[in-house]
C-alpha cells in the first residue's frame, strides 16, 4: 500500500442515478472525497455506456490509488487515446507502465509529460531509469524471503524491536468503525507484534490500548530503553478525528508510554498539523534525531523527509533534508546501527513504484551522501518500502506489494551477503571533499567499477568479504593517488568499510636545492642546478647557486622531479624528489622554512686547479657547453640522416664520459602557437633521446626538454618576416653537458639543408 494519504474521511455510499450525468456527478463526489474504492464501480458502469476522457482518467486514478496497477495501466492507456489528455495523466500512465514493466511505453509517456513540464526532476529521473532498467538488475548480494506472518490482507511497515516484529495490518480487526475505509475498501489498520527472528516468527497479536485505536495505526519506532514509542495515526483530539479544511483526516505522529504489551498516554507530536500529513517516524540509534515524512508546505513536492533534533525532552523545528527529496514522494525513513538512512522514493529513478534507497550521514548536520538505489531483488517494479534491521546487521525486513506475495502488502526479509564500501576523495591539505574526482576500484588488478564524485566527494562500491582492493583516484589540478588499499578480511556481511583517498593539489610552491661538497660538506657556490618534472612536460630554467650553495625553484605540488647539479672540478650528480606527500610543508621562495634537497658532488679526479685553498671550486669557465646543432624539417621531429654523424659524436662522448648527464634541448621557429611549438619541440628532443638510447646510452643520463620558440637564435619572432634559412636556424636541438671540464664549441653549419614552409603567414 502506498500509504501517503491513506487516511481519508468516511464517505457515505450511493448508486448511480437515473441519468448518465447524475451518475458521473456522484462518481466525482466520491473521487473528490478520496473514496476511491467506492468510486470504481460507478466509473466502470458509466464508462460501459459512454466514453469520457476525464472519467476514464479518474477511474485510472482510482485503480492506481487502491493498488490495482495493471488495471490502472490499461485505464490510462484508454484515457490518453481519447484525447484532451492532461499532462498529469501522462505522468501517471508512465508510472503504471513502468510498474508493469512496459518500459518502452513508459518511456514514451514520460517524454510526453516532459514536453509540457521539462524541468520536472522526478519525471526526468524516471525516464533515465526506464531507458536503462538493467542498471538496477538483480544482484547476488541479496536473498529475499516472504515471511510467515503475512496474510491475504495488508501487512506492512515492520519495525524489529524487543526480539520480534511490530507491523501494521488490517487482518480481521474487531475494533474498526462500522464503515469500511472508503479509500481502499478495507477495515482500518492496527499494530501487531510477532516474536521471532530471521524468518521464524510466532503468531502475531494485536497491541492493546493506544496501539489499537479506532482509526489507522502504523510505522512504530522505539527509544533504545523500550519505554517510549512513536507511531503514525489519524489526527485525533480526544476521541474525535481532526479534519483539514478540505474535510480530510490527515496523518500525525503520536508518542506513547510502553507498559508491557500496552501503549498508554498517547501524546501528539508538537509539529502535527491538521492541514498536512506528518508520518512514518524513525529514531536514530542514539534517540536524538527523529526522522519522518511530511507534505507540509515549503517542501520539494509530494512527501518529503524531515529531521528534528531532540533538545532536552522536546524536539526542535523540523529541517527539510533537501538533498534527499524530489518532486515525487520520499517516505518511511529508517536508520541502521551505523547511522545509514534508508527510505523509499519514486522520484530518484528506479524499477518502478517506490524503490528503497540508502544514504550515509556526513559530518555536517542533517547532510547525507547521494542516495543509492539498492536494486533488485530487494526492489521490484512495484512498491518497496519500510526497511528495518534485525539484531544481525545483514538481515533486514521490508514491505512490498509485488505480485509474488500472499496479499496486498507483504513483509519480506533480505539477507545481505556483501559489504558496503564508502569512500571519500579529499584535498590532502585542507581535507575538504573534491568534486568531480574519478575513482576506480580494483581487485587482483581487475577493475571492479569506476565512479565520479559529486560535491560531497563520496564514492560507493559493493565489495565481498575476505578480499583485498586497491584504488586509483584522480582529479583536475591534483596528483594521482594509486596507493590506497582496503582489506575486508575482518568485515562482516552487511557492515560498512570506509576509506579516504587524499589527493595532493598541483599548486605552485617553493623547493630549495642545495649543492654541497661530498667530503667537506661545504657549500658549492656557482654550481649549475637543473630541475625537470618526471610527471608532466613542465620545464624549469637552469639556475646558479648562491654563496650558500642554494637555489629555489617554484614548482608544482603533486609531481615527481629530478634535479641535476654540476660544478667546475666536480662530477655531476642527480637526485630525485617528490612533492606529492609534503606539499603542506612547502613555502614560497624567499620565505623561511620549506623543504630542501641536498645534492652532494664528488670531486672530479681528473680536474686540475679546480679548487682554491678553502676547498671551493674556481669558476673559470662555464660548465655547460653546446655541441654541434641538429636541425629539423618544418613541422617535423624525425632525425635527419645528415644529423647522424653528429649524433654519433655525441654518443661517443657519452660513452667516453660515463658519468656525464646531458640535457637534450630542442627548439622550433616562431610559426604556430606557443602551445603547439612547446609540444613539437618536446617531440624533437624525445626523438634524439630515442636515437641515443636505442644505441646503448642509458635513458636516465638524457633529459629531453622542449623550449618551443622561446630561445630564437635571431630576430625571427612572431610577426617578423624572415627567410627560410633564418627559420631553419631556429629549428634545432642543442646538447648541454652538465659537469666536468667540457670544452666543445658550438658549430654553426652554413651549408645545412633548408626545408622551406610552402604556406606560411609571413
């Protein structure tokens, strides 16, 4: 049973008058007074005599609101073929076709409704659901069973407490009013209790006193000590029902004292109101938060979820849980022992009717993660709602009116064989969640799913017991993190394992490099220092150490780097460092503190007169010299045949100097954009590195760097007209040897082959 506005007033019976018009008027009176059960027979008789689109749509509404979804789908189909169709009729038609698994028909109906209501979130979500119903397909995670406590009547809204199930039912009640409940054509609902656990329960018995009023009672929740119960009932003052301005008896929450098997001294919740429904209470495990459903004004639409905090003996003004509500209905909230919130909704998209969703409370008050549809077999194309957990965390009970049951609404149990994994991606410095980050979960190097986080940074996966999982996480402007793992060895089915993945922001920060003499530990001034990123293509200008042997580079957090130092009279040395895990320690260049990388240099045994009496090197020559140039064709990066003799000289030099490290710096002419030329020059540098490594030179001794058009040899910059010869001079590679006493002069070739640009801007 949908159980949203099931508490209507009583309507006296009647029959169709002598004329068709009089009969329709009488049927509409029943319809307007929510007496849907009584209206059905009148509409059926009227429509056998004459077609009427409005009456046909209202009959469909009656079928829908009394739970006869197959007849409702057929009636809506007839209504829309007769013309003059209201947009809401298309929406209800789509809902019924979805319940009866006519997904194609539901898709068309949702599209027709959205043509007139394009911003309706509920319809848009359900359209996406019917277009891909397999996303909610049956999982091996859950096993479901129909309980023995069920009857051919309505049995719903279970609560497991006091070693048994409390639930609502209309089975053979002796206390109901003289007339049937005219919405459903049933007697009214009482709360029952059946002792037992798992799937074994004793015969259910009626709760006495306040648990068995003359009107509807359902959806109980208890304080942990069992002394107080909150439940849903028709709004009653004294012994009289309280009607709204439109003469409907709404729902309210009531609080009673539990005295053995009796509930006494019923007291209305202070936020009940005769003009709207307040229903389905559920207490948090600590008893300090009361969750409930209401269609009070100011909500998102339909029934919304609310939370009220306990202050002393009173509850605070309810807060709408905005992130969990839609333009549809959100009902029957319940909380497990870990604080996870379960509820039913027809607004987020699912298999049809009400589906059960799960969400997790965040650190912020009344804030929850994005709801997840628990999928089949717990959810079906019919109404599924009202979850409650037993003493064991992987066994729960819920309500469904699926056709496989014994009656209208039945209580089912599900056993959870899996584990929930909930993670969050955060900024490593601020610990704030990262929006739009990507995560991938792997088990034994096999991908088990990918997801993209929203504003809360949350991601969720289903995992198995006794397994090890690893994660890959990335986000724009952050360094990747592939080092987080989780082991579910000691986690029980139904429980939750949580994981946090920090990502280091790639923001500019200072990093100091200090060069020391390896033996004396004294600072080496005038040493050359190069820093190159090993993670991206960023390049950094070579610097010379000061009197303290230091330089400072402004680099990006979240990268790996290689720094190379050289000085006259010393052998060059390189050392790697990372800014992935220590970004919070870095400071801007020029400020105190920060991180320092120390590179110690061995003295070159072949160097003569390289040091003064204090052990400091004599800076009588530049340590880095250019070798003969390598040139390239226009917009190409392959090595020319004419360049190979020079490359063989470089190769021989590197073999003769096994400790030498070379920078392979490549350049372009000024034609094309700066960004394009950086990439082109990087490819040129890499092609030379590839040529040398293929012939035995270690890759770690070669550093390819693309400078683009940033260092022209002449005045051929953007906007300047130059000859092809002048452009060719700039399309080159230079070799810079770091360290040692190298004295190789750069030779410019005047006889070089010139490759012209056939179509150029200048």
